[in-house]
C-alpha cells in the first residue's frame, strides 16, 4: 500500500441457484485467488451464497439456516487471509429476512450492511422476500457475538489511517441519494457494491455512466461486482459485469457475460488530495456513522493499472479533436475580450517558426475572426538574430501571410551588438547573457511596436516552459496577454496538429506540418551548418516527461518518489529508470527555484485543471525550498 495504492478485486462466482454448499466452495476459491493476487479488498455479488434468483425459496427455513452455517464456514476460511471480503446473503433475524452483505476479515464478521432501497423493477420483487434494513445501524447477536447491523457502516483499516471503506447493495448505486453519499462525506474513500443487475441491452454503458458520475461527484473509488452466470434464466439473464472505478474513470472491467475476477489499484492518496482541493466536498450532516476496525498488513502494492504517458492529451482521437476545439475557443475568447476591452487596434505577435508562436498566431487569428475584424489587424513580427535558421524564418513568414496577417521583419543583431558593447560583454562568450540579451531585445521591440500601433503584445510562452522557468525574465516571459500560459507543450503540439488537419489552405497545412517536425529551440545560439544548434529537450529534458511530472505533482500533490514510480510504469521501454530520475530531479529543482518568474506572469486564460497563474492557480512563495522534495528522490535506489 505504499504511496496510497490499495489493490482491490471483484468477481462473480459460477453459482448454482439454492445450492449453498456448492456456492460456498466457489466463494472460498475466489477468496483464495484474490488473496494470492495480493488484493486487500474483495467484493462478491448480492446474495451470492444462494443466488439472487431464489425467489420464494428465500422463505424456506432450510435455505436460511444453511446460509448462516455457510457464512461461518467462509468466515473461518478468511482466518489466515489478509484481506477484507464483502459477500452477499439473505439473513434471517427475528422472523424477518434481510438482503445484506457481510464484511469479513481475518476470521471475524465485522458487520452486516443492510439493503435499504429494495428493488421491484422488472422481474425482481425484493419486497416480496425482504424487509428494508433499519434507518440506523444497531447491534445484533450472531454466533454469540455482537455485530453491527444496518446501513452506512464504515470499515477503517488499523494500519492505514486514510483507508475507510463503505458498502451499498445493488440498485442503491442508481438511487438519487445513495448510502454512498453520506459515507463518503464522512470520509469513506472506497465504496463497494455487491449487485444483481440484469444484463439487458445498454445496461453495461448505463452502469459505467453512473459509476463515472458518482465517483466523480463523490471523489471516491468504487468496486462493483454483479451476479453472473449460474443465476436462473427463467425471465432474465445476469451479465456478471465487474467494474473498478476511481474519480470519474473506469480503471478495470471484465469481459461481460464471463464470470472472471478483476484487479486494480485505487489510489486513496489521490482521492484525499482531490477532496482537499474541492471546496464543494463537505462533511455529512448525518449523525456520526459507526466505524469498525479491520486489519491488513502493510506491504508494497504491485501496480497493474495504467497511467497515460500524456495525461494532458486524450488518447481517443475523437475526444482529442473535441478537446482541441474547446481549448482553441477558450484561448480565442479570452483574447477577444481583452482586445475588445482595451480597444487595441492591433495584435502584435512575435513569430519564430516554432510551436508556441505558431499556436499564439493561430489563436490570435481566431480571436480576430470572432471580433469580425480584418486579419490585417494582426502584426506578425519576425526578429532574426544570431541563432535564426532559414527553415524557421521561412515558416514564420509563410504562415503569417497564409493567415492574412501583416508581416514585418525587424532584425535585431545590430541592436544586440550595441547592447553587448554597452554592458562590456564579449560577443564570443556564448553564455546566458548572450542568450538573454536577444530575448529581451525582442520583447522590447514588440512592446514598443505595440505602443506605436496602439496594439497589444500577445504572449507565446507555454505552461511547460513556465513550470521549468525556461523563459527569460522580462524577455519572452513577459507580454500583455499570454494566450498559451496554461497550455502544456505536449498539448501545444496537438493543437497545432489539429490546426494542420483542419486547415483549408494547402500551403498553411504544409507549413504547420513542417513546424511540427522542427526541433524545439529558442534559437539563441548560432546554427551549425545552417541547422538548429540549440535543442531545448537536450538541455532541460523531454517535455513529455516534464508534462507527466507536472501533472501529478501539481494536480494531485504526489510525492516525487510516487511520481517516479508511476512514470516507470507509463514510460516502460521508452526511458530507463536513470533517465526518468535525472529529469525528475531537474524538474523539482527548477520548479522551486524559478517560482519568482511565475509570481509576476501576465494575464491569460486557464484552459485546464493545472495552472500556474499567481492569481489563484498556483499560490506559492518565490522563496520556497525544494529540499524535502529532493530528499524524497534521494531515497530512491535504482536497481
């Protein structure tokens, strides 16, 4: 359970209706398999000891008594098993029969969670056989022990402070206010559900939709095990669908109509981080719910869940297209409002032929289109200097003309040489002064042209560069409105690709495709044989790694060692452990040391959940120390 990962499992046993002895054997076999695979929480379906479809057999004394014996047998079977098991059964108490799930741990029955919302949908008539559970939990005596009995029981791990589990049954998942609402509001991070839901057409998508919505709204993990093959098919078929979800995402699902066991890992630390930042997540007004301790050993959880290499970029092609359309509109609308509000006559964009300035120019063109203004109101300025290559220069010029902007060339080499002379800098020393003098000269030119033309300088720097501090202070770091400031580099690439894919102008399409194939570079050092000499990713590391680090460090507050662990999973076969660790150290060190640049960023639209604007997205002192984060990485032992 290191880093908060808890392995969970769900399964539908192959049962025989009303054959309690056979079903008990199947349940024990699955518990054994779950434990062998290191699951710590295991969920079985509703009424799995007997089968959900027993109907009036639930009123037979012989069946009810046999179930109690079977429960004790399974409970004893868990004595040496290191997991918390939830299994459903009909439970007779004082002449009434209840639909319950029993929570079992290390040879003990921890509690009976009762079903409150009984179903009478379709061929199901639970009111005919069962009594709704009590409103509040109470204690009953079973097997000469006092055991909690009722809804909304909370099961607390004694070895993990933040591992709190609750249970609901069957169609309670679909209730407007399910038991999970109060349980999660009182701290439960994982909700389990043993269900018996019919396998009609479209039901699988409906369940997944409900699970995504519920876990997103309640900020929790959810383990769902549905009854499957073996149930009576008199009037309906059960599909055995098992699902594991976390905060709006399905982590794992089985092959529907196949009774199989599934595993995944729910990240309770991530859930806690999300809740801490969610001001809508509140403590329940329900009276304090019963908490029951259970025990599991602390051990390393081997990860089977997947982590996308590009968390800012949707993997699905259609979803990615939709995301790009949305982001373009957010950027363009933000700029449209600012141009309109300031009554700016021109939009001044410094263009280099690189990805970021390309995106800024495309967004500016869209904003002018939304304003109903001529694209000639865009003043695209190219400022060649010592590191400019013909390839990027030509791309910048062609792109500006294709979009209908005014193109102006202002070479800055002579001005920079005068500046070197003024500050007594040797132009043969290709150091940070050599590089930054060019970046600041470009910004000065843009600002002064904007003043002259009653315009506004549109910033081009992206989120990844600003997170790393890979920007010249008061150079490309500064603008009058930064349209790319919350767009990470990996997403910038897809936005430009989207523009290329949807471009109606063939020449513009070709230019954009060549920009995409050009190495990322600030072009501040002289070219070698006419080619780019200074490649950003050779200096600060691959942007796909840095965007991955940034997402999990800022979005969820993960410790660097945890980010390293999941990065190894995400980039297996692409980067070795040493490379990942090297650039993660670089990211942490630069992120802290460069905060002063982010503390005075210009305005710009936030497009996603991760941002670094000092006006709410990232409120962080410029003098914060990185030692804790770097020491965490020092503990990592490379194999």
